[in-house]
C-alpha cells in the first residue's frame, strides 16, 4: 500500500441535493423551523445542536420509526456523513466519514457495547435497535470523553434500560410488530414502563427472525461470474428476480432487559439486567445449486445449511447513579458502569470453527463543576478491564484508564469548547508456544504492551446574523482534534484462520499508536423556514493500521497482514430542511469523502425527500403522514490496490403512516416500500458486496399500540 494522499472533493458536489432526515428534532413555529433544545445524553452539558461546535446527529421520534432496521448501520445510513458496512441484513456497522471499526465507538446507554463487532466485519453490533428511544452521533471535542481512539465518532444507542425517572405516567405499555416481504421477516417488540412513588421500572423485549432475502433482477453471486459457463449464466439471469441470497437468514434475534431506578431528593440510583441471543447466516460462502436439476430437495437444504453462521450470546449488568451538589462548588457527580459476558461461535458445516469470548467491565465517573468566571467544566475518569480470547488470538487481558476534562466558555464573541484526555492502556497476552509457521512470529513477540495516548480538542462557534427579534440565524463553526488510538489485541497478536471471512490474519507486535489530526469548518442556519448545515473536514492519521492483502494464501484462505501507513481523509457534507408549507417539509443532503488508495471508502451520494402531515396541512382529527426519499449513489472509482470498482445506483422509498387515539389507546399503522425501483445495490463499504448485494424491493407493514 502506497502513501495515502487525497485531494479535496469538488466543492460543487455540496450543491447537489440528497435526502436526509433532520439532524435534530425541529418544531414548526410561526417564524418557521426552529431547532429544539435537544439534549444529547452522551454529552455532559445540556446542549442543543446550535451550541455544539461539530455536527451532532440525533435520530429519534418519526425519523427513528421510519429508519429503524435490524442493524445499527442500516438504521443510521440516511444520516449525513454516515454509511453502512453491511454483511447481509443481520450485520451492519456505521461508517462515519470513511472511518469504521474501532475508530467509531458504539455505546449502549453511555457505556461501550462490549461485544466483538470491531474485530471483524461479520460480527454484529450487539445493541437492541428495536427498544431504542433515540440514537446519538457525536463528533469533535465531546468524543474525547469516551476514548482517545474514538476520533471517527461516537454512536450512543439510548434505550432507557435504566428508566429516566421523569415519566408522569404510572403505567404504560407499547407493543410493536412488523412484517417485511423481501425476506418474510417478522419483528415483535414490547416495552412496559411504570412507577410507584420513587421507584421507576422498564421491561423491554424483542424478537426478530427472517428467511433468506430476495435479490433484485440481475443481482448475481460472485460465483456465477467466475465459475459458471455462459449458458448457465444466462439461465440464471432469466430467473434471477426469483432468486434469494443463500445463508442470509436470521434464525432468531432475542433481547430482554429489565431496569429500575430509585429517585431521591439529591439524585438517583439505577440498575438494569439484560440478555441477548441471536443466530444468523453469513452470506457469501454458499450459493444455491439451481443449475443441478437432479439435486433432491433434501440435498438442496443440506447445501443451504453449509454456510458459515454465527451464534451470539451476551449477558450484561448496567449501573447508573447521580448525586446532586454533594459538596460546595460541585453541581453533580455521575457514575455509570457496565459488566459484560459476551461470546459467539462461528459455525461452518455444523461444526464450531472459531470462538470469541469477551468478559469484563467498563466504568466512568464525571464531576460537573459549578460555573466559575463564565466557565462550565466537567472532569472525569474512565476505566475498563476485559479478557478477550479467540481461535488464532491468545487470551489477552486489557486494562485502560483515562482522565478527561471538558470545558466551555464565551470569549470575545466566540463560544469556545475545550477538551483534553490522558489515557493509558495495557495488553497482556498469554504466552504462546504453538505458532503457525505461516505467521512468521515467535513466542518473544507475545509480550506485554503499554500505550500512553494524549488527546486534545478545541471547538469554536461564532454567531453571524441576527433576525428582527435579535435571534441568531447563522453560525460559523470550527474545530480541531488531536487524538491517538492504541492498537487492538487482534491487530497485535492475531495468527490464524477466520472461517467466516475466509481470511488468515497475521498480527504485527511492532505496531505503534495511530496519531490523528482532524480539522473541520462549518456554516449553519439554525432558524427560519430554511435550516441548513455545510461542513468541510480533513482527518490526517499517521501510522494508520489496516489489514493488507499479501496476495498469498494459507490453506486456501487469503493471507492478510496488519501494517501501518499514513492516511488522509477529506470530505464535505451538506444538509437542508425547508418548510414549504405548514404541513409540507422538504429535505436534502449530499456528502463526499476522499481517501486515495484506501479500501471501502463510501461513494458520493445525493438525493431529496419530503414529508406531508395532514394534521398540520388540513387540520384533520387523525394524523395521516406521507413521506418519501430518493437517493442516488455514484459509481465508486476511487479504489485501493487490488480493489474492484462499484457501480452507482438509485434508491427510492415511499411510505405513509396513520395514527389515532381511541379510548385512551394510541394506534399507529406504518406502510413503507424500500428500493421501489428494485435496483441492484452493492455498497462499496461492504466486505462482501460482490457476493452479497442488498435486498430487492421490500414492502413492510408495521403496527404499534400504546396504552
């Protein structure tokens, strides 16, 4: 891999429109759209979007209902600057501005998801999307509070597993169910909340299952391209519209959580217990033998069962507490902790091939200081310990401790936000004596590692234009972040085959910490009939760690070596919301990122969307809502060495919802059609885009009852 350089994307791209839902909830007033005072729970200060120096995405309310999918990446994929790294429908991890993996930290209620999703692209993010109330995405100074290596962004899934303690309703139950035609998918979710004096509780549960999903016409498997004769290829095309992607089913995905919170005069204390189990197929390693007419149905089913599958289990305990004004000068002390026992097995032809186990905890404590001299401050500590083991990776104990500080003030007309962090991490692998000779490693390479990672960030906001009521309408923003990421266990110590991805991974014990420098400029309009955001950024990462395809094979598995090169990401983002009429809102967005010779960089995209509300438009009693979005993704020809280009595609979705209240019970019905054009979609961010294209046209119906 050569030195990774990049040129700025054409600024004209930012004038092209693309669909996106609004980054924060908006309310319609007589003066037009106005950003709500949205509290980002992952941020220590109660800040609205117009008080944050970098773009903060919030998916909740109507947007979350429409975009909710079975995986996190797909759910967030319409947000500006965020794409999906898919591995079928069961697995999807967010890619933020071209960054993914360990550089994008995923939280469940403010604590790490504590799974193995950063280890390999076929590992699902183990968060319960179906019970989520909102999903937050942070960039810039606030990310430092959650780890030096999170310079790509922080995604926080908030499901109130420990209830907020702010509900006035004594008892509330929500039941949701959904059916998807493309894979016969069935989803059921239940949430019950209540309180008795000072005690609040929440019980949530969800179940999802699906068959193999249908492919659009002409969406062929990679094997057909390479191995079949032309006649068989043409025969496949004739009935491709009826084909399904082998091994793309979800046998089950079950989640259950119970949490309670005790509220007292000076604070609260809460605890939650949760358990999740799932089993799903990994498409790309098996295909239907449709051309063998003599094959019996039993033999056909046996072929289907031979694909790689993952069976995942996790048990987790979460604690949360807050004490208000314990001492003079301290506004509050917050403490959060999560204990975790996670494991999953990768099953090939009915036999467990690779096992992953992660057991440990993460905790954090924050002290909110009383404002002094117009300066608001938060100081805190974060710590974690876990044991990770897998076939091909020695059992490794990891310790992390970090001190962080976040402050904000006003200075000469500028709002200033500063953050600093000092983090130390230690990795202690077990000694290894039986080492595969293909790795070219020795027992001396498996030594304890220590990394000290300082980080610093600064953000600026300048109010530019005031309206007739002396209210700010335009803001200029800027930020700079310097951060380091220590290598992970698998990047340092891997030596072995990974059956699900068909790779033989070789770690590098000599890896150094990555050093990232991010610079961003933004302009935004925050009120009026039109609101908008424009952002340009550059993220330079020295000693960027990646798995390089050596071109060799070990037992028919591609050999990948972890190595380092300097990398640079540059891009731009644009999103707009326009209130054309009191009941009609039009949205638009575009984004682009460049990183020459880097694999799986998202393609440029643009599009449009609309939302019509009959309550606002026609003053009807019941709420009918119509919505739609069109997205055009460009061809990706900015590819790395030995990487194939990806064709562009158009995505069109339309939907409607009906909501009414009868006898104190709220009823809602949602109808939605995705990929209406039945386009062949191969996301360039996906490791298996050639073998596993996205589903064809899907019609879904959902019903929600709240009482």
